[in-house]
């Protein structure tokens, strides 16, 4: 399968496929008529690269991780360490974003509370005005 076919079929950006080719992550160059040919193993690796990319790994980190992956099971502990660091960083970011949401919700609550108080005051003033007006009308009728 050519780069263009792999890109179209698996929705992998051509830029990532070009990087993959430049990284020489495969043991042998797989070319057919001058173009890289992707096999199932390449597509599996590209799937992993896409997952790493989508979870926030930058190009350098992806390449490092993939080199460890290709080195075999003896690198499993190092790969787990890398994934744990990324996971911890993602959790820290989630907690930071949750605190931002709490602050935004508090500000929204304050605005609603102020608007409700103003509405309550306005309604009470309107009722007082209506009562006063009715009282004046009764008084005017008596005189």
C-alpha cells in the first residue's frame, strides 16, 4: 500500500507518514517502484504513532517511544515510565482545568445572584409603588 493509499484509507495525515519514513523505524526499506510500501506491521506502528500524537506526545517523544518499542520487551519498564509521566501530566492538566471551571461557575453564580437580588428589589419597589398608588387613589376618591 502506498503512502497516499494508507493516508486515505486510515485517515493518517501525509505529514505523519513522511515523518515515519524519515525516522527509518523499519529494519528494511520497503520500496516498490520508488515509493514506500506499507504493510500491516507499518500500519500497526502508525496506529500507535497516531495514538501517541493524539495523547499529547510531540515528535521527539513519539520517536523516542517508538525506538524503545522496536527495541523489544526489555524496554517495557521505560515505556511504562514514559506513559505514566504523560498520564500524570494529563491528570494535572485536568485538575487545573476543573479549578478554572469552578472559578468560572462561581463568577456566573455571583452574577445570577446579583441579578436575582436586583429583580427582587425591583419587584418589591414596583409592588410598593402600586400599593402607594392605590392608597392615593382611595384617598383622592374620599376627598
